[in-house]
C-alpha cells in the first residue's frame, strides 16, 4: 500500500509551495488506494505557533485535502526518539561528542584556511577516555567513512553522494532534543511512509536520513524531490510575488479547485490539457512525470483558471461563497440575473462582490475623471431628458425592455449611444465601465434608476 505524508513546521503559514507538495502526495496516495498522513514537525518548541498549526489544518479543509488517521505531532514523541538514540548508542552506531562550540569554530576556521570543506573531524568517534568536565555532549551518528550513498529519485534519477561528503552529524543536541534529520527518518519509518514527495531543498538531507534508516534497520521509502516554484521574475517565489499564504487566496476570492488546478500544473502536465478536475488529476497523476526543472508562477494563469471555475459554478454556490465578502444574495429576488451577469465577467469572488455591490447600492461618491468626461457637453440635459423618458415608460422589467427604451431615446435625440451611456453609467454606479446598462437598470428597477439620476443631477447643480 502506498502511504505518503505532508510534514509542515508550524512556525508560519502554509505557503503554496507546501500546498503543491501536499497535493502531489495526496494524489499519489489516493490514486493507489493508500493513505495520506499529516505530521506536524513541531520540535522547535521556541518557534512553534498553535495558530500556525490551526491555519495549516484550516487550509487543508478549505482545499479538500483530507488526511488519514490522527495528526502526528513530533512534540508528543520525544520519549520515542530518545529510545532510538539510546539504541544506537548501545549498539555502537552513535556516540557522545564532547567538542565545545569554540573547538568546533576553531576547527572550521583551520579547514577553511586550508580551503577544505568545513566538517566535523570525528575526534570522539572512538573515544574511550575520561570525558572533559563541564561539557554536555551532543550525540553523533557514525556515518560511513568510505564508499558512496546512492539512492534513486523518482524525479531526478540516481543520486550518488560520496561518503566523504557526510560527516558524523548530530542526532541529539546537548540538551537532549533530537535533530531534524533523525526524527524525520524515525517518523517516516514508524508511520509506514512508502513514498516521500517533498521539495528538492531537502535533497541533501536525504543521504543523512538514509544513514539513520540503515543504522536502525528500517526499509527505505521511495523518494521524489520536487523542484521549487520560481516567481514571474525567475527568482525564488516570495511574498513580493503576491499572496503566498494559502488562506490569503481565499480572502482574495479564489476558488479552491482553481488553486489546486493551478498548482498541479506547476511542474506536472498531461499532454496539452490545462483544466483538470480532481477526478482527472487522480486518473493521470504520476510523480515520475513531475518536471525535473523549476516551474514559474504565473498570476495571469491563476486568474484565468479562477474565472473558468467561477463561470462554471452554480448560482446557489456562488451566493453562499459571496457571503464571505459581505454580500447576501441567497434570498434576493434578482439573484439569478445578477450572478448570470457577473460570473461571465469577473475573475475573483472579491471582484464579483465589489461589482455587484456597485449595482445594488446607490453610489455615495462619483469618480471625478468620469464626471468630467461624461458631462463636458450637454450630458446633464440629456440625462434629465432620459429620466423623463423613464418616467413616462411602462413595462420596464427585463433588460430587453430597458435596451429598447435606450434605443428609442438615442434615435429620437439623434445622438450616439455614448452621449447618454456615459452620464447614465456615472449616475447608476458612480464610474465609467461596468456591466451593461440595461442589465443594471433591470436589476435596480424603475424607481431606483430615477432616484440615482436625480441624485447625480442634484450633485452637479451643487
């Protein structure tokens, strides 16, 4: 059975690079009828945040990545790690090192002066003498002294590291707390993880973890190291490229299926297909097809995908989602026409909420540039004349009724449509641009249309 995991540190928010790794791991487990586990790597007790842990789980819930079994917290497992460290000490596969920080710094300076790569020199590896007084030792594992550490990576191929590249690294600090590479290997083995899919910033942690696996007699999992995501400028993705916190995408009005579709294609493809449902991802995804080179974040692509999913969402679902943006349409009598109009033109829920509010709420202020452009000639007189035409008209209900009225008006006045269109648009929504005027007037109705025109004409006189 395939068992994968996602193992974030709760020292900050879940970013989209992490979510992409989680998605790949989730897809591979689910495709194979296996398990997807969540582990919180909270051994850094000073930097852990309960709020960050909550946000990670919240993000998983939002995008729909369900995990199996209980969440594993490393902070609950210190006694377990300690027992495995003692096992390695008892078997002579690890040892206490009494080297002080000052001694280690001096050793590094000497090695760098000789243009050697700084590394621990193994001086306590076979130490049998009397330990120096007053030094709390660290625990180091015995790394191989010769040969190579070789493993197959499902994305990058065979990786070979010379044993000389890995020193006897620390597996427990002087205060007894275990180190990252030790606990990761122990946890992955004990949780039965068969496939480790993670960022390639962990690639050179893998040889160390393999040393731990082999020292403890654990089976090795399959490894897949996913290349990083670059920003649009080709540099490492960071906050300056936009929202990197997963929940920030919700706040900005993205749908979870759009974000998942966007992320699955950041480094993986299936022919020329761009739109993927979760079912299609599950059908086609294989981690060996992940690109070996870095992928580039494209915000325009994400907006395009989001617009697609908004357009294809039911109006009832959109109405529920828009409540997060202060818009309550579920029982609104014009809900269907409103959402049919705006789902075709908006790329985010935030944009949709703003534009719908512009239609439903009379403008409090008017765009100054729009006023100058719309009323530089006889705009005010034409707007007043149009108000009279509205007052006299009967049966103004559908957008087609309002459109016919506008056509009769421009024909009677022998003017271009823009001559009345611009002043009317400013009266209705406070600016130029926006949805079709016939749609707006059919939504707000005859009385509100007249009220907004009167309000603007009064403003112009003032």
